[in-house]
C-alpha cells in the first residue's frame, strides 16, 4: 500500500473512529485501526467488537492495499506533522510515514486479522435527515440508565411503525420520548435498543446536514452518515455499526400519566436558570427542590440542613389551586437543557403523581416526584 494524504483528511478520519478503541484490550488487533486504500479514498475502521466506526476520506492512492496500525500511535504522529503525509506499507505490515523532513517507521498487523464487518439486508432500511436523528438523540439520551443491573435500560429504544420513528429512554425515575414522521414502507416495522456507547458516538458524529441510512437486523444495526448531496467528494462518509441490547423494553406507555389537572406555560430559559441556582443548595442527602405553584407565582425552594437554603420566585400565568411538588432538580434541568423552545408546558395532577414536560412538538418527558420534606 502506498498513499499520500493531507493532514486535515487523515486527522478527520482518525478522529471519527479512534474513540471506540479501548485503552485495555486483550486482543492486540483491537488497538489498531484498519486502513483500506483504493480508488482515491482511504477508509479507516476501528472496533471494540460491540461498536465499529468506519470513516472514508480522500487520498491519492499510488498502490492500493490494506494494513492495520496502532491507532493512538498513528494519531500521535500525524497530529505533530505538517503538510502532506505519505504512508507506504511493505509485505510485513511495516509502514513508513514521511512528511517534510520527518520520518517514522511503525509496526502493524495484517488486515486479514481485523474482524470483518457484518452485512445487512436492504429490506430493513430507513433514510432520515442527520439533523432529525441528532435532535431526537439530544432530547432523549440524557435519560438513559447507567445502572448495569437493568441492562435493557442502558440504551435508547427505537421503534419504527405507522410512518413514525420513536425514541425512548428511561432510567426508571424519568422517561424521555420523542417521535417524528418518517418515510417508511409498510414492510419496515420493528424495534431495537441501541446501547449507550453507540448513542454517545452518534451524538458526536452526526452533522446538521446530510442523511442517515439506518439498517437493522436481529442483533445489530448500522447508521451510515452521508454528506449532503452535491458535497460527497469533499465530505467524509461515516459508518457506525453496533450490537443491539437483547431483551424486552418495558411498556413505557404505562408510565405516561393520564389527564393533567393543571397545565402551566413556563419560560424555559428563566426556569432552568432558577433551578440551577436552587440546585447549588442541595446535597446528597437532600437533593430535591420544592416547586410551589400559587396565584401567578412559582416559588422554587431548596433546603438542606448541612448546606443552607435557596429561594427563587418566577411570575407565571397560573390561576389554579396552590400546589407544592418536589423533584430532583437535575431531572428537570436535563430536559430543559436539551430543548431549544422558548416556552415549555408543565403538566401536573397532584403532589404524588409524575410531572410531565411538553412542548409544541413531538416531545414528552415524565419525571417522578420526590417526597416533600
């Protein structure tokens, strides 16, 4: 293999894939990135066997071929170089890297040792704008559970049916749900759970322009991120393949409360700032804030014996009976940070029932209340 590549292109390719490589792996090949050069492009691929990321960028390929190199070392080298970089690999997988007056020799492993990529059928394919998937992940991924004993909750549940794509995340104390209309053929129905690691990578890799081709099978799914049309030549295309979480996701519809007795419109930015200030005065033992809704006034208080107390007041449009309810402030701040709308709606039944945050759009967030002290 012999290729010449600009510093920007090789950095873009390596940055896209190197996150999935763990620092402690039992198989040496998993510390390496696969380089596959042909036809004016070079494809970088890295995997930890659960999540695989591949990124294809432009290069001048003099002699096509493939090899694998230690990804952290390769990235360390090219980051310090300037100008064009030439990579030449011999039959023993030893690669020479030249740029200006710099020269490196780095030992790799054969490309045939690298785990092969799974293949997907085209019958389970849906194409969505990258911007849409990015917004849906932002509105749900913060609610994914980190408790490994409930592993089916350690990811985002994706459901495709009736022309809609639905994303759900819950950790048992809160639930975020968003759905969008997508172009689905009647054959494409199904649901699957994408693990948190793949979700984090997608959050990092998705762009504001271009499309995502999503394919899914029994136990794996792939997300192909395509540049916007007309810019395929300059742009890099990224492919993420992930194992899916096996198991049945709980019936999340049961958690959504019935008809609310109060629906209160609140300014999102004003509310999130007040909650952040109140959160400062919570502690591990007393980690709740109390929201008291009175006539045209919301009073937010935090009180922890060992720290002190905070009190915030917001003018609101509220005519109902006085109602006090307590929440973990982080569980209200997270969804408010993930939204961009100026106004949100807070729906309440009473101080013991879950609260619901909604917007003028396909988003719903349910949060369990805490005991009032």
